[in-house]
C-alpha cells in the first residue's frame, strides 16, 4: 500500500458569519475557487493534475447545493478534467475530505487529490438544509435528540466542568490566537481573499476578540438554559437518557463556543511519486485516519473514542502524539478530551481554536490539519493528531507525521 | 330502530339523525357506519337533495367509537390483526372522504353537495372526526356541552382523520395541544381553537345548519388541502417556521410522556409524515400509525382500565343487589382537611352535609375550606356566585351531635386513634336512625376492630378517601368482617354521587392502595441507603410513568407520618417486620427535623418560599460510597415489583376480589404507570414467566420481599394471564 503525503495546506481567513462580515459579499463557489487557485498556483499544478477535488460542506442548499465541489472546480482555473465530490460529515467534513483523499491515494485510486471544504455560514444559515434527526418525531424521540448546545452542557455536567473552567479555556483560546497572529504563525497558509480587481477583501481572522477576559465572559448568559429548562425543555429529554443526572448545568454561551464564520481551506495530498513528478517536497505523511459513531444525545464526545480507536488501530499510544488540534466546538469538548487522555493543555490548540477564530463547518476539519502541520514545523515536532466532535454523535481523527 | 335515520325535508335538505336506541349517548358501531355510507350515497345520488345535515336526536351529539369494536376486529382478524385494523380504519377514511368530497368533480372541485354538522351537545372522538369531515360545523350553545378529541387519554389518538384534518386546518403548533392533551372544550373555546365554525342558540341549530347548506357555494365546500397551492398553516416541517415547531414538539412530548405513551409519539409522527405528502396519502399514514398503536399492548391495557373498567366500576359493577341507597344527608365527623374535603364534594353533589367538630371554630374552618375551593373556581370562571351560595348553603357546621339526626350516612374523619373513634361512634349512634350507615375514613386501623364500638357492625364500613379529596378520584370501600350488603351499596352509591371511582376491598392492614404505595416508597428509600444516586431512583420512577418518584412522594406525604407508620407497623408485626434498613434513613432525616415539604426540608431541599430546589446533597454525602451504580432497568424492576407483588398478594389473600378494581384503583389512587393499565395488566403485558424470572433475580439479589407469589408462579406454569385465564386466550 502506498503512503499519502501532505504537500501543501492553505486556508482563507475566517470572516464573521454575519451580514457585516468581511466575506459576506463573496459567494461560496467564488471563495472555494480562490482557495483551489491558491493550491494550483503555489504548487504549479496544470492539466489533469489531481484525481478529484473532495470538498467538505455541510449546508448543501441554495448556493451551496448542486455538488458545489465540481462547481468550484469549474469556477476555478483547474482543468475541467478534474471532477468534484461534495461531502457532508457535519463539522468534520473538511477532515473527512482529507482522510478520504489520503485513503484513496493509499489504496492506489489516484496519485493526488485536493481535499478541503468551505462554509459560508453568514450566507447559508446552519440548519437551513433541514435535519430529519431533529424534526422527525419518531427519530428525534427515539434518539433522545437535543440540540448540540444542550449536548455540550451535558458533557460539562457529566464530567464535572464548571463555568469558570469553560470560560478560562475560552480566554486561553483568544490569547493564543492573538499571539499566533502577532507572531505571524499562519503566514505560510493564509490566502488573502481579493476581489476581481485584486483589492484585498480580508487577510486576517476577523472574528477574534483579543483582550477577552473572565469578566467579559462572566457577564454572558448561558445560551441554552432557556431552551433546556423552560421551552421546549430539552433537559428533561437529556435526563431520560442519563437518569443519574438530576439537572443539567448550563455553562456554555457565545463566548466559550465556536464562532459562526465564513471560510474555506484546502490540502494538497499525493503519493510519493506525485511529488517526484511535480517537483514538490512532501511536508508530512498522513499516518492514520479514523471515524466512529457515538451516543447521539451527549453527541459531542466523539474525539475520545475516535482517538482511542485511531491509536489502537495503528499500534500507537497517546504519548506518541506531540501536538493536538481538538476542535473547540464548545469548551467542554476540549476539556473532556484533555481529561480523558490526561494531556497537557500546553500541547492542545497551541495557536488558539474555533472559540477565538470561528468554525466554518465544512472547512474546519481541513483547517486544523493545516494549522497542526504549520505548528509541527514551527516547533520542530514530529507527530500531530487532529480530531473533531460531530453532530448526531460521531468523531473523526487524523494523525500526521512530519517527513 | 336504526342508529341513524334519513329524511329529506321540503327544501331538499337530507337530514341524517344519529340516535342510538336505548343508549344515553351515541357511540358509533361498525354496522351503523355502513348505514351512514348508504345515506350519503342516497343523498348524493338524489337530484332532489341539495345538501346534507348530520345531527343527533339526543341532547348530546356523540361519545365516540364503541371501543369494544376495536377488540372485536382484532379477534376476528385471526392471525393478522394488524391487517384487519388497518383495513377497518382505511374503510372509515373512505367513507368520510366520500362525504367530504360530496360528489364534486375531482379536477374542478365543482358540483358537490354541502354537508353540515349540527352538533347538539357533547361530542367526542369519532363524533368530532365525522364533524371535521363535513364542510361546516355548527354547535349548540349548550352550557354543559363540550367537544374534543380525547382519545389520547385512553392510550390511542384520533385515527378517524381527526389528526390529519385538524393539523392541516390550524397547523401543527395549534393542533398539538388539542390532540395531545385530549382537551374537551366548551363551544366558544372550540370555535376559537378552530374545531367548529359557529356557535348558535340550541333552538336555532338545525335551522342555521340547513340555511347554510342551501346557500353554500362550490368554493364554500372545498377543503383547503384540496385547493391548489395549499400550504400547511404555520409551516410544513422543513419550512423555517415549521422546523422549530416540530423540533420543539418532539422534545415536549418526549419529556412529558417519558417515552411510555406510544400514542403521543404516533400522533406526532402522523402529523409530521402526513405534512410531507398529499392529503389522501396522509390519511393512509395516519391509519398505519393508528394500527400500530392499537397493536401495542399498552393501548388495549389503557382502554380496558381507563375506559371500559373505570366506567363499569363507577356504574357499580360489584354493587350488591339491593335497592337505591343514594345519600340525601351525610354527617361528617371531624372538620380537618379530610373531613372538610369530603364535605365539599358531598355538598357539590347536592347532598346535605352536617360538618361536626369538637369546637365551632374548627367546624367553621372546615366549611371555609370548601369556600376556598369554590372561590378559586369563581376566579377561574368555572363557578358562579349562585352556585357557590348553593353549595355552601348545604353545609351545616356544628358541634351539636343532635344535628346529625336524619343522616343516612356518617363519615367519620376524626383523629387516627381507636379510643377517640370509638367514643365518637357510640355518641353518634345515640342520635342517628337505625338504618344509618356508619363509615370510617381511617387509613391504618382495621375496620373490624373499629366496628366493635358499633351497635350495628353490619352497617359499619370503611370509606377511605385520598388527599386532596376534591382532586383524587379513587375511594377505597373496605368491608369489615361483619359489614353487610346495604352498607356496601350505600357506599358505592355515595361514591357515584360524588363522581369518584370506587373499589371494594376486604379488611387488611393498609387496605389496598397504601399496601402498594408504602413498599414503593420504602424501596426507594432502601436504595438511598445502598448508595444509589437519588436522581437515578427518582428518574427511574418517572420513566415508568409514575407522577412522582418515591423520595418526592415521601416528602409530600411527610416523613413524620412515615416514621409513625413504620413504628406502628413494626409494633404490630413484631419479628415479621423487615423494613429496618429503609427506616434508618427515615429516622435519620426525622431526627434532623427534615419532615418533608411541610418543613421545607426532606429528601429534597426547598427554598424559603417552599419551592423544591433539588435533592438534598446531604443524602449523597451520607450514603454514596462511590461504588457502581445499578442499571436503570434494575432500579425500575425493584420499584415496580415492590408495588405489583403487593397487589398480587392482596388478590391472593382475598383483600382484593376483582383485578379490575386492582388495576383501576392503582392508576387512580397513586398514578401507577397508566400506560400499563395497572399492576395486573402490566403482569399480563410482560407475561407471568418473565415476571417470575424478574422476581427470582430480585429475590436473589435483594431478599425475600421479592419472592414470586404462588399465584404468579401458577399463572406462569399454566401459560395464562390475569385477564386471559384460559390458555387459548393467552395464545391469541
């Protein structure tokens, strides 16, 4: 079986996912095409250079419908011989794209892929594609469906995390993100998004709120308390699933949960031969990939079992990992991961995470792999693990190793 | 005489009149439905007929479907009951759809004949669904009349098109409360809810309906969903507006039903899945869900206990064959909360009441308790000042025993002390007539012992109410060793007058209800002592469909009462008493002054206003040692069997004579898992062999109190059930 290597990783800055966000004026297809072009240009790709573009995207309706991946290829400068595949594994779609690409290379199905994703959350609202799991009564009731914010609060309650702990993690995310930007740590990968005249639209992660402290966060109301305790009363549903809990402690709010943003990212993946033919130097080997299904009610604990699985499947131990990227969907997700594996917070999300910079659903999985790679190189470390929790109870992980 | 009759008036309006001979309320039978279709066909085919009015020949319109029909269809369908039920339901849809389309052209929607419902009075179930299938609903402004779709209350849901039609008429959000709560509404409220179109004076009902029929146009009789471009009000499921409605509805129903009421889930699913397809397909989906619910043993159990048997008991199923013993004047001894409550419900029922206490202020306080309830009723506009005066006027608060002369029933509700009760019994018997029946409301003292103070023990009986009397439906009638038929008859007639449900049991400690409730509470307390997470205990109970967990119930009934009962029971049982483990927890709480809700401290903590804030952490600190927690199922089995085995023992010992009373009494008395139909019904659902298996496991792990009773083992061996005592029935 061949090896799959990462040759390049790029991302757009993350724009606020609102009408006043800097990227709000850019269509999903356009942003995707810009990122694809960046990969093409940086790596001198021409013709039928890659087997497929696998493009993560969650809310596949309207302008994000109709196999956006292929549309993006056609909107970009990539050759029309390159098809496109739009995929959805919710928050891990971008990672899944990378994993799927890597495994196809390893399996001999093509020499190279561009894998990544996009999400314009300000333009195409989360949930506007519907979701039977929440809306179909038989399914919702049988699976004890609660919205993800409630799930995050269940994690906090079950594993004993306090509001203060969640807020402290959020403050740390903001501090680290600012430090990373100040230190230009994303310079290698950020692609300034420009208009057709070449004028800059956005060149930095604008969602960040440096200077956020415990006081500012402390003033925020718990976002999911009303829907949990009062209307429609999701907490009672949660306690049917976890009857040992007397109540759900609501600790999450906008400040310690991932931000709603616009963004896109891509990773160039290929075999050794691909690099040799194109004069490209591999930066890391995709050593392992994994996905798993978990309890859909608590929903967001996926990173723990999927990490157990990926380590076991590949004869590795947690101590083998030098750096972690655990998507900050909600503070409790990361707190739980660190608690389960007893990892040092100093090696987790070292350049900040989605709480500070935002989580463009279809793209984040690819973004954190790129961020992980950049930091492994910067700090001269070897092995990194990236993982995300996923709606409806799933987990995904990727282990990369510098070469 | 047929259930329905047909007559065309001079103006060409065909009036179909529903009037089931010999019944006080119309119920729909299969045969009658065939007749309805014949009449509809006749009216549609007759050129002289301009339109149809469906009405009732009674003061009420309809009570619903004859629920025995459903059981019959199941039996008839042999080895494919689901098919039989589905076909039956689809046939009903076919007939009502025919009426609804009324002969109009399928494409143009023109040429149909108007059909109106003239609803004379109370209308429920299929009666309402037939009305919903007509083009316009008129209801008489009858003060006693109520209309609704209460099927959910007996474990099914409106499967005659009511679900599909009403949700399409007003949207899922507005329809859900009506359908899920089974609310019966007064005419004006029903109009506001969109269930009916017009409320008219009773005398004008038929005329108004006919006038509309004669003036209605093609446009007036096409249903919204049969028109082009129709959209579900409030938004279809994947419309932004509809989305949150459905997400929220699932959560609310899930939380409310705790997952044990299949009908609520089926109803929501029928609405959701139906909203995504055209109308006729939606009816088919509704029919499939309806069939699914009917095939679930829970629904037949609920129908049997909450509809058929509850009614049978209220009508005096076990009443001895003696003449009418309705009460005209009742004397109540003791104006405490129980006595006052009994006085209120009696006066409300039109019975004259003498409310007697040792002190006039106590007697007056008892009467003002009744006044308080009436005032609340006035605030909610349910009681008029005249009504209040009338009811209060019947209660005579006094300290004079002589005032009891002329009472035909005495209900003694004084302090729970045999000496005091004996004194009072003797004093009363000096004054009342020889025929007077003497009943005691004792909850813990043997009736036969108390009867020793009476000159006429055959006229001495126990009538045990539950608190609060004005709300609790169950009344236990307890026969002492010498109690005679007339006393039983009078007690039953009295309970019927005050509109409660009676069960008749024989004299034994705790009678029936408390005999089952106390072990339930004790089992919960035992688990606390064992270190089980208290929330798990309480949630386990709620997920079985009990309104309160055992710890909360203990707080409500008060811990000092629990201590008193424990001490008294231990004193009486001696070495046979086996509840010391649980008592330890109780005494520990009692010693700290934690008496429950009344002292704002018990198993739960309360704030200064008396509101429950959560389980008292001190319980966990004291008893939880950090060991493994039991499985949810184990906790549930323990809580369930603690009650159910007592019910079986009560039957074995002859305390309970009729399993119907055991089941209905359990649900009404303490909210025993209504979805199961009661303890005996539950045992039939899981089957005696499984029940014995559970008992064996629990006995091994937790002790002899869980030993399977002989009766249960016998049923398991024979392969039969409580309600299916013959093997062939059990196999069906």
